[in-house]
């Protein structure tokens, strides 16, 4: 959840609070006059509050600490390319320039990662801060900086911080951004100096949003209150290895050498891959008390501010690389579009970092995407190689039940003491709050300590007879690789200067968290893939799919997979590599359980099919072909379901007219498609009737109420035997979300028309559905009237884009601030095509509605034959200043699927430069 302002904290204001409220309202009125009225006093605010914070992009500035002059060349979209003669100058200038454009965003991020949002936004953020302090991201980041990172990385981080602080020197908040000016009327917050640890901590936030299957682990446990083991298994089908190809196809684990090898190797057989963990000391279901406890934990997790995704649910990305033998240029082409939650400004920041002469003194010539607040480039290319990333989905988190006894916890029959620390949270406009954080000897924090209700519910948890007596109850602890100090920041700089496959893999070895699929291409016509990451090895029989008993040490992690054992590919015979969150390796070729919750390969297989169609047709793939593939919006689930829908005899003329929209539809989800609108509405209602209404309240949408059977049934029964239950999840986090897991669920039963999942009870308006076609008919009817209510009676006016809209919201005051301020900071809507589990992945949650909740956050296509012919686009723009020309200047093009020229060579950069700023020592 985005930070609240003090005014929205729910506390009754005192006299001083009312004064501040009046001042804030007066400020907003004056600011609106400034922006739209042009009156004298308003004109003053318009200049001092809005334009005064815009960056200087021309002329020259003096920066203490530089060893030589630095040129900052910005193109027509405000994207900077920095030229310096030493590494330190390069990264110092990067810090200065990013602060010019995005410091408010950087400041909010560091307050989030350190659990200090309350200092900026008041009491409404105390709960979030408590949770983040409990995990201790900033403490881990400091330990990384002090003990793990290389001397050169520390030097770069220090230079970057020096650049940020050079920008801040002598500036008040209102000189930095409009948001600070607004905050200044509700509290006296002033930005503090940047530190190297602030940059390192941001990687923890990125890792949190890409942490793997933690939400699935919780959901499976919650489902046991209404569903049996077989039904839960139905909703989590095995990955379709025979239909959707894995990332690596030409290698496997060699049990003789104990390493992953390309080609050859020893087939392991199906017995070595763990596919069903025991969890909970042998139980496949969770105790009732734990269900409630996990539900409370989910609510806490859901309230953590979104960093680069939607808190672990639905996170995806596409990347693929095609070898030169299949491209027009004769050299590889590499595409990437990470799918993350929509934010304003975009989470990505485009820039180039160039040494005027590459040498041991100045080692970088790199361009691409990074995060504001972090030195280096995260995704992009240098003069020799290009790389992209997608979320691997590898499971690097586990939840543990802990038996609390006195001041300690039980482990193998002994009581061990907790490690404790006190954390004081400073609150703008309120009193400080101190919490005590408890951790096990393994460094696992007790997340359940952050909610008193969790402790009460823990007292009621029941487990099997092998568990210790519940006594004071069970707590929940988190084991997560990112809570151990690592050196992922080293990997960023190693990637930026890598010149070949060997150096690339060396860099990947340092990329501890988050575990990403890394794809590779170089100018010498090689392509490759590497799975990096610190990936745990679990005890035999434990696959991490359910919470484990902390009191039994055999369920603790036993180590980490060595890099030599991690899957990779280099110049595969097929000539391309596709990664889109599908399974990394076939289960029969690998001894370790990487996760039980892969993406199901819908996008990856569609990309593979598009590449193979081009190759088999004898064609060569161009940069624009890669762009067109990124925009593919074909609905794979529609191809499966629509033929069934068209065979149903519909009596109602109005519904039959809607059904006819699907006749001849090519399954593409263009923004102007009425058929796509009607199909997706039908799909949403199929999911609701077949599955959603049968899930426990903890997974359903908040406020949606049903009459449900009181105990252990698959769904609502007769109203005389039911109780009223209302959903408890936010709309964009509820289930069934309609992603490709649900595609696979439906695919498994689509040809079984009498399957129990197709049954739905009667309601006041509808008779019971006893089979698939009756449920489909009811879903088509419900969809017809839902769209009539939303889009009107005239189907000629229907379109997918009218339902499927993107709003870009400033992630703090643009979400929770006063309405006028939201109006000033937010943009949209944009009517989009695409959809869930399509290559053009404009994601929406079918349980909650049709609005876009995550998007291709950027798109790029790298041409290894001529980097200046590469293309890129960002979701919003370079600037975080609401009235800058570059706030959302890329969004219209992004929505249309266009890409911008991406200059790299000195000659191309000079040609595209609009503004030049010289930073002088």
C-alpha cells in the first residue's frame, strides 16, 4: 500500500492539526491557481514550487569532488548520457543527475527499505514500518556494505552518494520537488544526506517483490478450510512439461561430476525430483488456527508498499534472444520487457554511462535501465555484450511455525533463546513508537509479532500428535535468502563491464538475490542463459510448498546449490533462448526442487511458436519483428474455451447477440475489440462460478459476500444451511486471478463436462448449473449484463480498452493525498490491448475487475550488429517532476507499442542530443 499522509491517518486532529489542515488546503488552492489561473500570487507559487525544482540541463555547474569535467547529454526525451574520464566521476555524476530528476522517489524508497516511512507520512505508516523493521532490510544492507562488497563497489557507491549530496546541498524540500512542498504544509520533514547503504538496500525491496512462491504457500494453507487435498491439487496442477518447453533444453545435471552440463549427462529419472512436500510435520493440510494466522500474515504482506511489483503475485517478464544465423543482421537480437506494477514515475530510469576512453582508470561504456537511487546499469548492453532479466520464480522463502516457550522457542526438544533488538519508529506529527524484534538463531524474524491478533490465533493452532504441546501458541517466522548478507551489488558492476560469456557467468555468480533468469548475447555471435542466485537446498521430502515445523531441525535448509550445478545454456543448437517465467529445467533432468510454483509457460510457448514460425517459414528475424512479438496479444485461453462457448444453445436473444461477437474472432485482444471485451467478461464469470465462489473468504475480494456452507464443503449449499461470509482480500490480490495457472486448471477439466468444479448452486435469479455447458451458459449471461451495465446496451460501442484501462499514479501523495494533489500528480487513463498471460502482458485480476494492475514496465530490443539501431521505451518518462515535459512523454508511444531510437556511439549520441550540461570540478 502506498504511504498515507498524516491527514489520512484516521486520528482526530487537535488545534494545531486543524491549523495544518487549513494551511494545506490553502496551499493546494494557491497551487491550483498558480497552475491553472495565472493570478499574481498563484504565479509566484507556480514558479517557486513547480519550475524551481526542474533540473538544470544546459550550461555548466561546479561539483566539488570531481577530478575532471563531465558532460551530461540529454536527448529530446530527457534521457541522459554521461561522459567522464574516471569511474568515480562517472558514478558521482550519475548520482547528481538521478537526484535532479528523481530525488523524491529515491527518498521515499530509502524510507521504505529502512522502515522509516512514518517520518515522512505520519502515523498511517507505523504498521508498515514495524513490519519492515522486523525484516531489517537496512541492517542487512549495512552488513553487506561493511563486510561483503568489494573495495571497488564501495568506491562507486561512495561516489554516487557524493553526487546525490552535491545536488541536495543548500536546497530546501520545495527546491527539490512539488511533493516536498506539499509535505511541508503538514510536517517539517527535510531530506537528509544520501548514504551508500541507501543504494544497497533498494536491492532488498526488489528481491521482496520477486521472492517466489510465498503467496502460494499461504494460499494453499488457507484453502484447507474449504477444500480437500485433491481439490487443492486440482488448483495447483503440475507444470505441463510435455506441452510448454522449459528454458534450458540441451543440458541436464550430471550425477557423476555433480554439475550441470550442456548435452550429455545422466538422466535422473522421475524419482529424484520432489514434487509434493510434506510441510507441517507430514500433514498436507494446515490446522485451522494456522489458516487464520496466515490470513493475518497475508494482510500484513499486502500492506507493504509496492516496490517494483505487486507483492509477489503475478510477477512476470519476457526475454528472448535469437542467434545471428536467424536474424537479418547476422548477429544476435535480444528482447526484454519486465512485467511489474504500474507506477509513476516508472521504476526504471534510462541512461548511458560512458568513459571518454575505456581504460583501467575508467572501465565503463554501458547503457540501459537502472533504478533511481542505484549506481550502474541493471539491464542493457555495453560495447561487447547485452543482457536481459526475467523473474525465475525460484523459491527462496519458507515460512516456519515456531513453538514459543517462555522467552525462547523449541528446537529438537530444547528451548533456545531469541535474539532481540529494539527499534524506535519516529512519527511525523506524533509520538515515537518502540518495538522489540525477535529472531531465531537462523536469523528468522517472527513476523507474527507484528500483530497481536496473530499471537491469539496462534494459541488455537492444532497440528498432528508429533508436534509439541501448543502451550502459549505457535508463531510464524520467515526464512529468506535476502536476509543473509550477499554481494549482488558487486554483480551489477561486473555485468556492466563484462566483455564475454566467461565474465558474464562470473558476474552472475555474485547475483545472490533476487534470483533472475539472465539471458546473454555478444558481438561475437554467441548467445546464452544462466540461472544465478542463492537457492536453498531443503531436506528430503520438504519442497517448500507449505509452512514447515520450526521445532524440528530436519526441516531447516541444508545448504545452497553451487553455481556449477545451476542450469545454463550456451549457443544451443536451436538458435534461440526464451525465458518468460516458465520452468527452468525438466524435472527429470535435475535433482533439486527449484520451486513447485513455476509460471505455466503460456507466454514462453507463444514466443517460441512465433520464433519458430518465422524460422520454419524461411524468414530472417528483424528488430521490428522482435518488437511485434512483444506486442502479441493473442489469448491462449480463448482458443481453448471459445469453441465450447459457440456450441451452446442460448435462448436469450440479448445473450445470443453477444455470443455472436465470438464467431470469427481471431483471439487477439486489441483495445478496440468488442469480442475481447465479451470473452474476458465471460472468462471472469466462469472463474467466479466454477472456482471463486468455492474459495475461503481469505482469498476472495474484500466486500464480496456469499452464503456458504459452514464446514468443509466445496462451495455454497442451500441458503437454509449456509452462513454469510464476505471476502477479505484487496481486489488486485484476490483469487482466482485468471493467470495461466488458471488456464492450466481449466485445461485439465475442459473435456470433462460433468466434473464437480462445473457445478454451481442455484441463486434467486439462476437455476443450479450441473455441468460445464450450463455453467458456461450462465457465465455468458452474467457477462452480457455485466458489460451492459459497464459499457451500455449497444454492443457496437463495446471495446476491450474501455474496460482494460491503465491509470498511472504517483506512489505516495498521488494515491493517498488530497484529491486536488492526486489530480496534479496522476495521469491517465490509457485504453490498452493485451491481457493476462499474453506476450503483451497488461495484467488484470479476474477476481477484482478488468483494470490494468501490472504491465511491461519497459521494452527494449538490442541489435548486436549495430547498437545504434537498438530500440527502447519506458513506461512513463525520465523525470519525476509532475509538470516536466518528460514526466509521461513516453507513455503514449509505449501504449501504442512504439519504441524510441537508442543512441549508443558517441556520434549517435551527439546527433540525438538536445541539451548538454557540463559538470566542472
